[in-house]
C-alpha cells in the first residue's frame, strides 16, 4: 500500500531525528578531536585560516602592564596607575571547535593569561544566575532597591534611577569614584585633562559608554546581592559543572576589599584596564563559550536559562552592536562582514576573542590576534572552510 506523501515526509523526518548525533559535552580534562573533513570542514581552508592567525600576532608589548600603560593609561598619571595584578602574555594561540569536536589548535593554549574584557561576560553571567534564582527580580528594577543600608553607590540623585539593565548594557552613566578611579578616568572625554572631569552627563539608559569603572560598580552591586565572593559563585555554579580546570583566577584590586556579614571579601573587577580581571587559558574559555553555543545547557543540565541568553543577545537602545556585557553583536554584518549576522563575540583587549556561531555550529577562541581587520579576515577564513 502506498503511503500518503505527508506520512512519507513525516517518517523521513522521524528517521533523521532518530539517527541525529546527540550534542557532545567534553568531560573534565579532555576534549574529543576530529579530522576537519569528518565534521564538514575543508582541511586546506581551515589550515589556511590557522596559518593566517599565526601570522597576525598582536605587535603590542607582551608585558601587559606596559601594554595597558600605553593604551588605557591616558589618565593614569592623575590616578595612581594599576591597582590589580598583570602578567606577561603568550604569543597568539587558539582553538577551533566544530560540532563539538576540536579540529584545530595552535600556540600555547594552556597558558593562563589575562582575558581583559571577556571578564565582563563572566560578570554578566553571575548577574544572570542571581536573576535566575530570584535574588534579582527583574533587570528593570532599580539597583538602589537591592542595596543594603550603608552602601552609597546609588544614593545620589544622578545614580538612583539606574537599573540592572542599564549597568549590563553600559548605558548607566553612573557618576562617582570607585576604588580610587573616577567614572571619567576610563577613556576620558575632552581635549585636555582639565576637561575630563567636566564630561557630558546623560540620563541613565540613554547613552552607551564602554567604561570599566561602571562595570566595577556592577560587580560590587552583584557582590552585595550574592553576599558571597563572585568567583566562588562562578566556580560552583558554572565552571565546575562544565568541567573547567582549577587554574583560572578572577582578581580584583589591591583596594577593592569590603566586609560583608563579618567576612572580608574582594570585589572583583570587570576587566583589566587597571589590572585584575579573569586570568584563564584558552581551553577554559572554550568551555565557557561552548556553554552558550549550546544555549546554556551542559550534558542535560540547564546552567544558564535560555531566557537570559536571549536577553543578552538583544541590542541595546543606544548601541545595536552591544547586548549585555560583554556580548558583541553583528547586526547588518557591520562589525564582522565575513561571518553570519547572528554570530556573537566575547571580546577582550589584546585581542582576546570567543566567537559563537550557531548557524555553523562553530566555536573559535583566538588570543592575542592583531587589532584592525585581522579578526574579521581570520574568522571569515574559518567560516569559509565550512562545506555547503
């Protein structure tokens, strides 16, 4: 008997589902590898992409203290320089993962280095966990309402309306000084140092400004909500469940210590502009990125809710290329013309990059690639290796 066409199609679809390979999740201390061709990549094109990356090591000083002084140190003569740890970095290194399997590795991927602003993505994830667990009811709530007595981060009239969403999207325009650094000292606006303190002022939520002082405000506010060190929360609820190593460290500043419930805790930084932040190797960065490539799930456990990831990928009102910190979006393929519009990058100075590509089931970690067009060219070559 000849089956109706609709039933034939349904049967074929069901058969496809039955043989579909389940998502792979690497166990702690190991990650399966595959030949590029076995996971739908052109080996020659992938080799070409890796060779291109190797040839584009960032020429900036490997000593991160010196590199920071030459870049973000514009206002440092006025505000005491670095107050967190730094270290000398490795040469360019990275990983390419396709359909969950490692297909390329180059350089010293085991080197624990500063990740600079990728730290912000770890921070926003910890804030997301607080939201998941009801410690933050809504990201549209005022942060001031969650602060205990004696914490004056949001008591000034200028700062009182700031919400969690504003801090996460870097549109808070928080005004003040934290850990000895005034808000205007990061990427100061004005022609002369005399102009810097008199920066333009904006209502919260109306103006995007990439600013580590305000991200550090977010970190301190999150610490007040969790009442536990944020690295401890991250380790327990994310890094251990995804099988990360025990070698990563999330640093704050020499002077960023507070007392909560009779215990001395360090408020961590959200980047490395004054030192500190997340020190981590490429493999642990890959696990962290792979968690989001798999929509927050790891081996059957939903670690980060899909709703949070959807919020993080929503463009901000004043910058369509930025979601939650540090989710860099690619609308119109303006930032990265060679890769899909739906792709996301977590970015840190240097450059430290975690590239997420759901369309091609690709995860790329590349560390210390040159600034400018090199990133787009390299990622474009990786994507071009995907066989149609």
